[in-house]
């Protein structure tokens, strides 16, 4: 009996040992808008690589702040370049690993059962639109992009009273879904995953701000090789297919 | 201090005072009822009142969001009949603060009512006083210190509320942003110095409120 127990213990220890040798946990801090696409990619990637992806989804501003404070992260996948510029300046990125791989477009969404007729951003000034949800316009990328766009059209000043700033683009989507705001500005990719909202207006790529999703390996990463491998995978064919399925524009 | 911060401080004081004033009559009356001998449903009411103390504030916020949202029972009623918008407005802040601080007011006041010698009420009754008269001329004055202390505690709780507020009212600068919400926002934006200023203010205000409530509770009752 004792021998059997010992054998089991040794077998378990060996199994655990080989497991931890092979599989690395890769902490990925990713923009909220990437949530669904990355989760889908992870199911395949975890199986193929043997590594395990641990996600932290939030507004890129929150992620950047967390990394500044030393939160565990191996890879950051931001929805705007400015956040990575800041981290790069602080020397927190592994040199040579930064790459912009995706783009997106902005859309104006309304609740699926809404009767409002919005044909352009200008219609947001109408009296039937009382509240407009968007990411916090000084930090959350989706909000920064939305403000940039409305500013360019000269509408921002007219709309400030209606703006409900929220903590991430997904929170803006949720506010529209619940019907508590009449409209929201989110990414096309967010609108696509929700059945409770409909796209009232898609900002043409030529008119909207340049939206760019860069990723980079974090300098203090405990698994830099696994993180680099993941970064390469995210920029490869199989990942591209998933990103495109969710409505992202793959840059090459 | 920045202009924005003053606005945030005034707003926080304003909504905290308003929510405390609004819950005061109902809270005191309920405390008195709970201090009375058993009645049907008493323990259920007791538990319900205590819930916001123990349920996560964001969960309470979610319940409020479901109730007062445009598609919620109360929210849709108010919007259609009175044209009043709740969610993402200052009204939502007041509701969140009121609900979250209500248990503190009720529980502190209830203890004060329970400490009144029951003989006094019996005597008043034998002398022909009705329940309403007993409440206003006997119970209320005798429990006044406890009620004031409970009010201060409720006010202090309102000053610092975060979880329920952010769920129903969001964090809209100049409209629903309270000190607690603004501190969170400043930290997100790496504006730590502004956050620390508000932190100092909120500690001072909470300290004053709690200290006053302690002071009032400890003071010996004045002899009549």
C-alpha cells in the first residue's frame, strides 16, 4: 500500500514537473474591444502551443496604468498607439517587439428596438437623442477616437451635455443595450457581437480617425519567449481569420 | 485646488445632504416600528433593511439599475408618466446614496428607541396618550441623540459611496461625479496629485461626520 502511494506521488510530481516545464502561463493585457476575438483565438492557441493564456481585458488606459504600477503582464495589446508610446517612454516594453497589427472603424449604435433615424453623426444633436455613451474621452481609446471624430465635424461642443463617459468601449455598448442611453459610439466589432443594438451609422474609414491596435512584449515579462511566440501567432494567418470574422481590419 | 475639484466637493456634499434628508423621516419611523414588540413581517423587514450593508455595493447598484433603468419597472413608469430620467443623472446618485446609507440610520436610531424605558410609554398610554402623541412627545425626544448620531453616520456613508453609484449614475464629470468616483477616475488618468487632494478632503469630511456622531452618542443625556 505504501509503495503504491509513493508511486502515485512520484508520478504526480513528475507529471506536474513536466507540465510546468512545457506550459507557460502568458498574461495578456488586452483592450476590451478584443475580448471575443482573443478568447476564440485562445481556445485554439492553448491547445496548439501548450501555453495557457491568462487575459486581463479592460480599457487600454487602465491596462497601461496597471503595467506602470507593475501588474503581471507579458503582452499588451492596446487599442491605441498613445498608450504604448507612454509605456515605451518609461522603458517598460521589450525593444523591437512592438507592432501594429489591427485596425477598426467607429459606428454609431442605437438600441435594436429604437425608432430614431440617425443617418449621420450630425443627427446626434437632435432632441430625441438625450444621452450618448462613449468611452471616457480623455483616456479610453474608443472615447478618444469618438471625440476626435466629433471634434473634426465641429459637433463635440454641441454634444458635451449629452455625453455619458464610461470606463470602456464595452461599457458604452452595454449602456446602449440596456436602453439607458439613446445612442453610443463604439467600434464596428463591438456592434457586431451584440444582438441588442443596431448600427445606425458607420463612420467611413476615410473620414474617421486612424484606429490602430499595437501589441508589444512587456520588458519585465517572466515568459518573454512564450509572449513573443504569441505575438507572432496573433500576426499570422489563423489569427487573422478570426480577427476578420469579428470585423477587424488586419494590417500587413 | 482645481475648479473641477471644488465642483466635485460641493456636488458630493449636496447629494449626500439631500439623500440623508430624504431618508430621515422614513428611516426614523421604520426604526421606531422595529423597536416595537413583534409584528408580522418584522424580521423580514429587518433583514431587507440590513441588506445594503452586506450585499456588495455594486450588486445593490445592479438592482437599482434594473429597477430605475429606462426598461425597469420604476424607471419606465417615471419616464412615461412624469418625464423624469433617473439613470445617469444626479437623481440616480441621490437614490444610490440613500439606499446605501439607509441601514445605518435605521439601525442606530432603532437602538436609541429600544433604550427608552418601556414603562414610560405604558404610563403615557394609561394617561390617555395615543400612539402618535407618544411617538412625537416621548419617543422622538428621548431617542433624539441616537437619531442624530445615525443621521451623521448615514451622511458619512453617503459621502464615500462608490459601487452602487457608478452602476446607476455612471461617472459623468460635472453631473454625477462624486469625490469617490473622481478619485478613481484621476488614478486611471495617472493624475495622482488631484486624487490625493480629494482623498484628503474626503478623509477630513468623513472624520468630522463620524467624530460628531461619536460625540453626540457619548454625551450624557441632558436632564429634564
